[in-house]
C-alpha cells in the first residue's frame, strides 16, 4: 500500500501545481482534465492526512501515558481512531472509475409488453427526473417519442451536476448502475380481467463527453436528415423541419432529436448523444482485451441484463444484483432512489476491496 499511496500523493501534488499554471488555467480542456484527476485523488489525500494525524496523536498519548498513567485512559479511543483512519485510507486507495465525476446521458426504451411497457417507460423517465431534482442535478429531456396511450416509446435525458460536488456524488458515479432491463409486474390499464402482467423497459446510461476533443466526429462521416417534429400518432407539433436525424456512417449509429425548438439546437443535442455512444463503443472495444472483472463492469450497463423488478401488487422494489428489497414502490417511483443505489455502490466497493472488480 505504501507504494500506491506514495504514487497517489505525488500525482495529487503534481495536479495541484498544474492547475495553478497560467497556460493550464487558460486552456479549459486541460484544466478540466487536471481538475478531474485532482478531485479523484482528493479522498486519498484527506484519508492519508487523517491517518498521519491519528498516528501522531496515538504516539504522543503513549509517551504521556508512560510518564503519567492518567493519560492511558485516552489510548483505546485513539487506537480506534487510527484503525478507522487506516480503513478509510484502504478504501480511498481502491481503484476508481475514471468517469465517476462525469455527467450522464440516460436512455429509456420500451421493450416487451407493448403499450404497458411504454407506459412504464414514461414512469421511469419521470422517476429519473424526480431523482435528479432531489439530488440537485439539472435534467433535460433531449428526445422523447410518445406512444398512443401517453407512454414513452423511447427517451433520452441529459443529467448534469450543478457545479463541482464531492467525489462519488456525480451523476455517473450514482446512475451507472441503472443500466439494464427493468421489469414491472402489475395489472395493466388495458387489462379488463385484472390479471398481472410482466413487462420490460431497457435503460442505458452513458457518461457524457464534456471535451469535444475526446471523440472526433468528422463532418464527412455524418449523414444529416431533417424533418418535422411529430407527437403521438403522427400528430404534427412543429410546422418547420426542426427535427434532426444523425447517422454516423462508419459505425451505423443513428441518433434523432426533435424536442428542441430549432434545428441547430436539435443537432447539438443529437451530437452530444452520438459522441457519448461512440466513446462507449471505443471503450468497450478496448476493454474487450482487459480482465474479465473489468468486462463485467461493462455488462452492468448492458440493456440485455435484468437488473430490477417493480412489483405493484406488493409495492416492492427488488434489485437482482444485490438482493436489495424494499416495500416503498411509490416513493421509489417518485425519485427516492438513494437507498437502492447506495446498496449497489456498497456492493461494488466490496467487490473492489476483495479484488473482484
């Protein structure tokens, strides 16, 4: 651990000095990259300082206790503090996801279950919007295609932190575990005989690209189509060709956006989604040759993996990865996701500490 700690503290000091250099301050991309690395190492620096202070306090107390027995009463508490500080430092040194302080683009897509799936997809979008509001994040619906009964066939939501927060509190650090298949079990509004149906909704979470230089998209590689925005059932909601469809020719990735009022705004929103998708594809290709454990992290955002069930008759939420269960479904659907996400974060950290992540 001493070698890893020394390297982390040296890098922390280097980045702190780099952020003070005028040429870095004047370059938003370089400063942002340095600030991201510095913030990621700040918990290590704090934990190391806490352990050093605990060691010094315990050593001083032992010296005093050797001369004055009354000071010995303080030793057990100081030993406990040193043990706690050491544990905190061990956790801080666990390798972190380099994207943990990024914002996200969250995609929700109706799956098996027809109209019922689309209705639940609408509820999931609302759940994430309410959760973002609770966390103090800014959430914007970039694209949403409505179904005939008021549901959502698919939607894309950008969720961004407001300013710099504590490490581990950014949208990606919290929401990356939401990727996968979300099942709902309930009596659909279209069911006349009161039978419980199971439907599925796919969720994909992408870390948003905040530096245009991270993903290079050549204009020649893009096919841009414009058309009129439309509402449910093909109803026109715009009299101009403001909706945009981008096709990335080398990969075949297609992104559409029609929620903004102007063609330019829709194109910019679609480019944000496209850049994040292409970055994820590139990372997956690179990670395909890395360890099995690292590939498992990629699968956590794969929409083919069932992750959670929402059971309405029992008002139960069950996460299949951690075994988490709670009978507070209305609160969860109103955005109260912290408990279930906390269980996922804790499970992930436990795997990393055990050398499995």
